[in-house]
């Protein structure tokens, strides 16, 4: 393919892309200015009021309800004691496996010390 033709084709493509981007941006800006707001309280004197479902510090009432539905009726104390029990069980299991491996390594070391060295 001719390098000049390739350059012209690439330039035309870039110009078309840039112009479509500019047109889309301006069309979106125009449409957002022309459409009236559907908010019935936009002219209310209490525009600074917060959403009644939104609590203090970003605590969302719907999120609280969702989490309570996921909990399966478990209280916070039940959850904490269950977590603590699982953590204790996991720590005990880890310690048991760790001691088992240490004993195995010690047994291998002891066997090496007790067995006669065939090289001597």
C-alpha cells in the first residue's frame, strides 16, 4: 500500500473520530441542560436535608436491613463467639500440625545421627 495513501487514510480516520467525539459531547451537554428535573423537591426550602434512609457517618438503613437478612437471625454476640471458636480451632490445628512436622524433622535428624556413616 502506498505510504501517502495510508497516511491520508489514517488522518481522515482520526479527524472523523475527533469530530464525532466533539459532537457527542456537545449533544450530551445540550440535552442535560434542556431536560427539566424530575425532582419534586428541587424548589423546597429544605434542600440541605439529608436522605431519611441515610444515617449518620454514611450508615445506610438499607445496608443494615440487608446485613440483618444475611445474618440468619444470629446476634452479634453469637457471631463473635462463633468467630472466636473458629479462630481458636484453627490456631490449635495449626499448632498440632506444626508440632507434628517438628517431630518428624527431629526423628529424621536423630536417625541420621544414630545410623553408621557408610563413607567411614
